[in-house]
């Protein structure tokens, strides 16, 4: 499989592969979500169960010139109950993916994380990985963590790395280059993240982390710009061609990707990782296009 280098190529790959997955949308009366799901159905890689107020879902669909008959609609007009049903369907293997609709993120994640009825295995680390499609980078860039772990510790950072590698491999990148991002390329106790990075690199040297090339701490220039590597003269196996960036904090990663979206015309698809089924969580204000890419990514990642 040739590496997939853009989000549009991902969509083409899904269309051509014939892969199709069933997705349950919790409290699904959000116009952007309805539009994104309808486009995914039109592309042929999704079947959708829309859970929420049936009248509202049908009304919003018709307002967007979408025939509501393309969905299976389950009438549960309460947001908490609708979310619980979406998660239950995933646990029972009735659907392959769960997606947040108009329900608040806190209520949605409470259901996903429920110890008895949720989707996170015991002791598993939940993280968020984004695939960024950037006009000035010649391939996709997988970044973590943009939304879940405020200040990841060593164990969490290793999980973030493994999830990012797994996602990159789904895009046909057999041995992804992973850069552990810091403000400096030298381990410094002032920046605990840089010390963790050095430990992770030694673990990779000892074969404890597999199927990828890891280096860090590195700044973004050394991770993503071959010219900067040459100018600084710092030997790194990443060579300015990183596939994955692992950040020391949610604030850093979130600001990084939002800046690229706003100022550089980037597009993204993102997913919660660590759960038993792919989970799509996006802001209710996100564009229909971004939600569509997240849906496509969830299908690519689903078993």
C-alpha cells in the first residue's frame, strides 16, 4: 500500500476499498453533523444510526436538503439517554464507531468513560490523535495530545506515541518517524517533558518501543524542516521529516494545531484513542468538512 498523503486521498482510499462501517451518533440533531454523515453515506463508507429527537433530526436534515430516510433514526429525545444508547450499541458490537452530536462533551465523555458500561478498558490510557493536512508539508502529520491529557506523564506519553504510530500505519506508513517535541533539543530538568523524551528514546534503543523511529527532545524545526537540521548540525534519524509529533502538554499541542488551521489553511481529522471502538469527539462549532474527515478517519481506524 502506497502511503496516503492527504485527507482527500484517505477518502478516495475508503471509497475504492469498499470498506463500510456503522456509526452511532449521540444526540444527532446538529446540522453540521447531519451534513457530514450524509456526505459519508453518499461516499459509500458509512451506515448511520442517528439517536436523538426524531422530529428534530428529520427537520434539520430536510433544512439541509437531505432525505432523512438515508439514516436509521432512534427516537431518544434526552441527550444523556441518547449518548448512553450510542455507547451501549458500541459495547454490544451493534455499531463500529461512536460520534458526539449536539450533546455536551462532558456528558458524552462521562458515558464513554463509565467503568461499568463505557468503552475504556481498565488501566487503559485515553488520548486524542489528530491527522493534520498542511499545504506546506508534503505528507500528513499526526499530532498528540490535542484534547485529553493536560500534562502527560511518561506512561501516558508512551501511549500517545503508540496510538500515533498505529494511526500512521493505517495510512500506509510502515515505520513512522516520531519526534518528541520540546522547546530545546537537549534534555533539561527544567523541562520535565524533555527528560521524559530522553527516557523514551533509550527505551526505543532497547527495543521496548517498536515499529517506529523515535528521537527527542526536538523542536519543531528539527522535526519538520530538513534545512534546519542541516543548519543546526544536529544528527537526528528524523531528518526533518517527522510523521508524528508528540507534545509535552495539551496546551502546546492544541495551540499548535489551531494555529496551523487558522493561519496556514490546515485541515484535520481526529479521534479519541485507547477505547475499544473509535470515538469521534469534536466541538459543536466545528465545520461540516472537519467532521466529515473525522468520520472518514474513524472508518479507516475501525477493525
